[in-house]
C-alpha cells in the first residue's frame, strides 16, 4: 500500500465519520423539536415507576 493510498483511506474514513455525525445530529434535532417526545418520555418513565412499584410488593 502506497503512502498516497493510506492518506486517501484516512480521508475517506474521516469523510464518512463526518457524514454519520451530521446525520445523527439531524435525527436528534428532529427528535428534540417533536411534540411527541415529551409524551413518550413521560409514558416510559410512568411504566418504569409502575413496574418497580409492582415488583416491590
């Protein structure tokens, strides 16, 4: 493998990593601004609390 080829591979990996990061950021932004996020989160918390309280007895 030549030095040029190794440099190209590093650049390609860095480019793909940056693309994946940008896609994850877009997903988190959409999730953050969704009006259903809070409702789903509260529902999950309620289920966890109820299941914990049910297992205590």
